[in-house]
């Protein structure tokens, strides 16, 4: 049985095609990606479907029309192009984490530098406490081609408050309630990876107490922004 | 008693809404901010009012109309949006420092790196002597939610010639006679934070004598620019 | 005997003039070059001709018309301008490596930093395994003016899977099946040079096993992108 | 006796106003300056006059009309604005170095970092040998307000082949046969300052032999670019 984009979900998918295509502009704006190496996807809420970037297509050339709709095993349901080579990993995340509505993958420089040493980013900034609720954790080394990457992401995020995971020797995956939240987490992850890296170049950053981290995280998740 | 924007101040407020909205463009131009993490405010001269960025709204979407007018205890006087979560801290600064007409808050990378180590930026550049009159000082660790941040800013700036303070583990607050001057201080603070950081990566910068610092500061504050 | 652009190849050359002129925009987009210090060339398939940037002309001023057509000994066949001073080196590469259709030269910052220490970039990122199949190797120090640079490039690339070579104390040369592929290699080379540099600033990156490198390289070369 | 812009030089001055205004765009393009902290000037050939940026005016607001014409003692000859606070230093250079047709001043990050340690940039890149003919030298610490800065620049450049000098704890001054050449030297100086800094973060760059430096410098000064 192949899933299809049925009439009732057509409008939702059209909106997600626009969102996902456009959100890649944030990856280039913040220089989280070069060439074609990074992507955004969104779950189609209430359906076993996701919308994702086509593989190897330049960011300049992304349009709502060339986004690819896949089922949650990575099979193409609608689209002229092959989907991102990260589709299987992201589909795994959607299958296993029902509250996740968006996934982003980048090789952003500073986060990937931490990942290549297999070292979590310590929580030494109030902005990290706000957004990540603690350290940004490291997931295992995993080869592309089966469920290894997806499993590594899910197992690492399940025991953390962080929406970002540094996959060893590879790069960053972030999740969010929707694609925009996952993109925000990718932007913030690189920002704190860079700031903490630079801080540590000339000494040791001061620690933030666990109760202060908790208090900042709770407030930010519940109070910040427009109601 | 609630303050309101009375007829006599309407035009001034309209101008400040334009200035404050537009000055955020300098924060993005110099990459002092990512996503929505930083803001500019301006005092309404002669009134217990301030104009500030709405909370969690993208820089691309800022307009004179969606700026928020608050009183100097952070209560919204005019505006459809919730004000920046830094409103209380900035209101405290306006209450306690009557010569301050503008306040800026960022988490700019290099300045925040110094802040996370709790280390002042030493004055080893003539440009720092010009603008800051000495080292850029560090304020205390403070949680959001009461007057702690505002008090930390004011207590630190009162015993310094610097218009910038590095709040520990957090980021930068700058002040100026108006919003533009505070934005300039934020731009210069990140610039000197970066240059001195890079200088120290490969050795120790040479000191500038105190009398030379004083002479540069006096001249720059009194002679530079157009009369 | 002088080679000329004969009628049958006129259209191909016109297309390559457009491609080569436009691809320089990727060098400036990713800040791989400053002023006029870097260039792209393309082989004219099936002819002993190449299309290359004119020497010392600003990137803003490049047009299809001012590109220069040379033979594979660097002699101008068509064009009003003197060709890039790297023409001889690139012509040598086209003569000796028949599968190469494009060559790029830059002094991009991080790659050139590795080159100035004469140190290969170790393969500690999955993205490096994908694109370079191992370390990015270092070629010899060579002066401009004879075949030394071209020979150094060819001798180094022949014993490596990498499409990029770091020429000692100089900069980067990359090759590809066409000019676009060589530009991609130049972009990726600087990206991995930067990430691995930053990783090593705070410790030692974890190694990737040789069989994993092989597996990633094989898959990327054969499966990635659109069919 | 006050110099004036006489009729025979009016057209030349109009052209230089356009050139100098526009060349500031290269300083912002390559991020050599922030806010208003850097400037370009040009000698009016055959006259004791120079064209320079007005003091404290934003780069966005520079036009041919608001450039300032001064004599070579820094007195305003034509213009509505006060000239750059670096006018005296640059006027001194024009008086003492008759072959210089353009001067640029910046506080570009990496060059200023070397300057703050009082350390010359060693010549370990072929691009440095090309453009600078050796190390980029350091000039003395000097306060603004008399001839000290100008004298420091001239004394340092006179004993070097470099068109750039790092003024201690301050920033960079570059010279050229015209304003464009001085801007090029400023761009290249920051580029090599950055690359050599980054190279040295992880080890010691390999030396280039003096005869190779000489050979590269001679060729570049005499052969490179369009005839």
C-alpha cells in the first residue's frame, strides 16, 4: 500500500511546501550550510507524511514545487525529485517522536567542530539554558544507509531537554514542534557552539548552577514571545 | 494611574518608533544578533516612557507600528504586542540613569565569550580608549524576572566610563544619550571584544599608559565628528 | 600552428564563457577570494582549448565577453584581455589529466593556513569522506613562471582521491569533471579546512576508520543527488 | 595664503570625489571597518590638495558631494563637513612621500590584533611576497593631535617594500600610487593578517626563502594584471 496525498490534506501540504522551501533561506542567511549540504523537513500533521528538500539541489533553486513529499519510511509520495539523502533519518525521527513536527540537519561549523571531538557543549550561557535547558548532547557515530542515524538521534534526544544533537564526526540534527522551531534550534545551536568555543579559547567559562539553568529554561519555554 | 501617550508627545513617539525599528537593522548588519535575540529601546525625552522592540518578533518584521511603548516600570502604554522580555531591565536603567536616552541588549559572540568567563576586556586599542575610556567592565550574574539585571547594569556602569557592560554568562548591555549612540556602543563593543580576543590568542597585547587612555578619551568625546 | 575557435565549437565556447563568468560568483558568495585573487577555468570538451578569467579584473566586472580562450599551453586564442596568471598551471593540468573538465584556484583562508604549515587536512568528518575520500593532501612549494605549479598539482592529485590540493605556502587548486564540480570542491575544501581547524583548537578530533571512509566515499560518489 | 580649487583642477577633483566616495564601499564589502571607523583619501595630482572622507559620517551616506578637499596641511579648501580626524596624518604622508597618490586607514580586525601586540606579520605566503615584498612592518605608538602618526607611518614605510604599516595598538595605514591601489593593499593586508594568524594557531608556518620572496615580488609588480 502506497500512501498518497489525499484531497483533504492537499492544502496543508501546499502550505508546508512553501514553509519548508522558504525556511532554507534561514540556513543560508546564518551561514549554517554551504553548497547543498543541509536541509529542513516538516511533518504533515495527522498524516504519515513529511515534506523535505530534494537531494543535491542548490538553495537558490528551491521552490514549493520541487519539495518532495515522502511517507514516514522515506518513500516518495509526490515530487519530481529524489528526496534528501537524510530522509530516512528524519523519517525515523517522525516515527519515533510523535511530538516532533520539524527536523533540520546541518554541518554548521562550530557545532560540527564539537561533534568531531565527540564533546557536548557545556551550558555556560543563559541563552543556552533558555533554549536547550542544559548541555547540547553528542550522539553516536553512524553510517548513512540504514536506521543508525535516526536511532542515534532519537536515543540521544530522549534523555535530554535539548532540541539539538551533535552526531559524532558528522553534524547537527535539531527538532521542534514545527519546521520553524527546528530551524530556530539549528540557528541557536551554532550560535552557542561558536560563543562557548571562543570563550574556551582563552580560559574556562564560569558555570551556571543547575537550579538557575532550570529556572531559565522553565521561564523561556512558558513566558517568552507573543501569547 | 496609568501613563498614556498624550497629544503633545505623539509626534516624538512616532519618530522614536521609526528610529528604534530601523536601528535594529544595524544589529543584523553587524551580526550582533541571531533570530530574535537582541533589542534596542529609546527613552521618550521628558516623559516617563520608553519605546522598545516587541518580544520574539523577527527583525525582518519590525515596523514603527509594532514597536511597544511602555512606562518606566515596563507596563505597556501603547502597542498590540508584548514588549521585549528585557523591558524591565531597560526600564530600570532609564529610571536610575537620567542622562541615558537609549539602551541596547545583544548576545554578540565575542563580547559574550568574555562575559561567560567573567573577564573585563582590557583597554589595549586606541579605539577602545576613544569609545570606552578604559576596560569594558563585567556585571554580576543575574536572573531575569525582577530588578537584578537592571541593578547589575546600573551598579557596574556607575563606576566606569564605559557605555557597555558585559553581564556574566549572559551578554552585553550598552547605553547612550540616544538609541543611535547605544547602538554604536554595541557595535564598537563587539569589534573591540573580537580584536582583543584575537590579539590574545597569539600572545599578550601591549599596554597603553593611563594618561594616553585619558587623553584619547577626552579628545574623542569632545572633538570627533561633525560639530 | 595556432589553434582557433572553429565554427563547430563556437556555441560550446559561448556556453562555457557564460558558465565560467557566472561561477566566479560562488567564489565571492562563500568568501573564498578577495580582490582579484582566485579564478575558475573550464576545458572545451574535445578540443585543446580552455576558457579562463582575465588577469587582475574585478569579480564585479566579469562577463562572458571578457573571459579568455587559451590553448592548452596557455596561449590566447580568443579574447581582448591577458588571461589569469594561473593559466599555465591550469593548462598543464588539462594536458596531463584528461578526465578533468574544470580547475579552480583560490587562497581561501583556512585551507591556505593548512598549506602554509605544509600540513594535510585529516579526514575526521563524514562530509570529508564523502567529497574527498580521505585527507586533503599538500603539494610542493613552487614558483610561478614555468611548469612547477602544474606539475606539483598533478603529481599530488594522482596519488589521492581528493579533488583538492593545498599548494605549500600558496593556496588551493581543485579539479572536477566540469567547472561547477571544481567550484564545489573549492567550497567544500574551505568548509572542511575551517571546521577541522576549529575542532583542533580545543582538542583532538576523533578518527574515522578507513573502511567507514571508503564506504562513505563510494556511496556519495555513486548515489548522492538527482539521477 | 589659502589654497583653492582653481578652474583647471575642478574636473580632476570631481573625479576624485567620485572615486574616493565609492572606494569606501570596498572597506565595508570586506568588513574592514565598522560604523565610521576608517577612511580613504586621494592626492590631487600636481596640486597640494587631497580629497578625504568627512568625519563621523556613515558609509551609507557618503556621496561625491560630501567628500572634503583639504590642502596638504589638513586645512579645508572645499566642503561643508569637517574632514576625517585622520586628515593630518594622511596629509603628512602626501607631503613626505611624493610617489603616494592614495592613503587608507582602517582598524581591520586581524591586522589590528598584530598591531596591538606590536608584532610584524611574517611573510609566509606567496600572496604576501607578491603584494608586500616581505613582512608587514609595525610603526610606533603615537597619539593623534600632532605629526606623530604621520611621522610614524612615513619612517616605517621608508625602510620597507610593504605598502602597509601596522601602527602599534591602533590599526593599519596603507598607501598606493592612487586611492584604488591603497584600498587593495588594505584588503590584502587584512587577508594575509587573518591567514597567517590562523596558520599560527596550530603550529608554525614554513618559511619562504628570501630569494623566492624577491622573485615573487618582482614578477608581481612588473607582470601581473592587464598591460
